[in-house]
């Protein structure tokens, strides 16, 4: 994850926020590569017993068809899925789990 790009800066800020504000969350950042599944979200989180997929985009960023399909599958399976453009949006998704 390059933190030099606008999207990379958002990813770094969200990762830091999760570590600080939700220390009990398990966070996985899947790496792209030969053996990975295309379209998997940037952050896979387990928090308060909930499966959460967060796709991170910079302002103006668009989901690919594979990313959209992955988020849809997470929702159908009973998880939470969201596209986040900033830290506050990601925080709100995790806070939903705190209230359940």
C-alpha cells in the first residue's frame, strides 16, 4: 500500500484509526498477487463478532465490477460492507457493531 497516492493516504489514516479506536478489531489487508482473489476489499475486519469488508477509495474513485461484486457477496452472506472515502465513514461502519 503506497501512502503517496491519495487513496494510500486514506488507507493509512483508516488503518491507524482502527488500531487506535477499535483495538479489539482483527484487521487483514489482503495483498494483490498471483494467488489472490481479484476484487477483495482493502480491509477485512472482524469486530464484535461481525465480518466487515471496507473498500477504500479516494474522492472521485470508482468501484470496479469485481469490487462491487465482492461487497454484494459479503452483504448476502450477512456481513457489513462499505465503500469509504475517509476516516469518519470507516469509523461509522465499525461503530454500528458497537451498538449491536
